[in-house]
C-alpha cells in the first residue's frame, strides 16, 4: 500500500494539499535546499491548523540541510518534534559524521520521537549503508531522495533494481520507506510495484514543474489519480 506525500511550503499549500487528498503533509521550504526547514513557529502554526480539521493526514517536518554534527542534529530534531508533528525528517549526508548523528538520535527515538532518515541517491554510492544503524537506533523510517534538485530525478541516479534493494533492505529492518527526488508522474508506474510506503512529490505538484513555485491543485490531482488512494488510517 503506497501513499502520497506532498511537500508544502506554506499554510495555504497545507490546506490545498489536504483538500487534494495527500496522505501525508510534509512541511518543507523548497527554496532553502533539499530539506529546507520551516521556522519552528511556522511548524507550530501548521500543527494548530491541522488540529482543527475533523480528519487530518499526518504531518512531517524537515530540519534543514544540517551539517553532520551530532549535537546540532540532535538538538534540531528535538526542537522540531516538540512542535507537535507526527514525523521529523533528517537528511544524512556522507560528509561529516552521519553515523555519529544516527547514534546521537537514538535517545530521542527511544523517547518516542518518530524520526525518518533521508538518504540521497546522488550522494551515497550505497544508500543502504547506514540502514542497519538507523533501524538499531529506533528510527521510524528511511527515505531515498536526491540532494541536487537540478541534477535529474531519482531514477537518473539509481536504477530500479538499486531502488528495490534499498526498499527491501529497509522493509526487512522494519522501517517505513519512502521515495522522493524530483519524481514525475511518468515515474509512478515504475516505482509503485516496488511497494514503498510513500512516494513524495514537490516539483510535480507545482505549476510548470517549478518546485519553488506555488502548489497547483490540478497538478496535485494528476498525481493523486496516479497513486491509488487509501483511506487515512486504512
């Protein structure tokens, strides 16, 4: 069962994506990098807004493109979780100390923080390298994404077989899985059979495929039609 994740850049887009049937609403600033973060007070406002809805999709929030410094990463994850979201996404880059960051987040995960690691297909030769450590630390999930949004989509950097190996390894470790990285509607038929838990979109949801532009309800509807709908909580 694959669900649709929509990255949103404002409260207006949050509401549009919810009305358009997104299964998870991902708070991200696309103008601030691969995983550009909303300000913490903006995340709180998004959570407060969603809590007013009778039925709501889960909210995730990115923490920004942080240096792989364990103390910095752990602090930012804790601050973001405290805003009330359902998941916190942290990008793991090969430079610095990504393994140390995973280890530093174990105590947060054990306290109930639902952390999703994001590995970048265009930066990691083998993005599955850290998956055993991620699972051991108690993370909720792992996603495969791209860091350079101008360098082509996910399937330009990894073959379908490589993506399948990542998903199979993550599922075998008990992790939720997701795929993102400038995905297009044309990518969906190749990726759905791999059974990721989520397919994540931003560029394909915007007018003119401009990820820094505004979310386009018609573009969202086209993606929603291509990813079979499942009831929230079903």
